[in-house]
C-alpha cells in the first residue's frame, strides 16, 4: 500500500554523490521528528545518463522503495541533489494551473 505524503508532513530527499565508489546515497533529511531513515539506499552511478538523469533516477528508486506517491522536483546542489514533494501527480499540471 502506497503512503501518501501529506502536505503537513512534507519530506525532503537528499542525494549525495560518493565519488570514490561512483554511487549515490539517497535518504530523507534526518530530523528528531522523523528519526533514522529506514528507506536509505545506495544507487550505482550510470555513466550513460546525464547528471540530472542520475539524480532523478535515484529519487525515483527511493520513492518507490518508500512507497510514497506524488510528484517530486529534483534540483542539483554542490555535492549532490535534493528533491522536494510538489504534490500528487494528478494535482500537478504542466501548464502551471492556468
């Protein structure tokens, strides 16, 4: 059963590139409220993909494992990427809601 991430329980997913092993560590930000992340994963870097595609794929795998629904927006940062929940797929419109 998929878990709906509710607006009041937004989560941020953190991807960190581990250059020495060519992997991406993916987990939600740790907090005293949420505790240790049981869904943390390691994803192999796919050299056939672009940097953005690698991070989006890592987030997709994490969300699938966590059984979370919704649309996630991924942005590259200095040492990896972050992804934030943007809403449910049916609520996110390509035209910006116009």
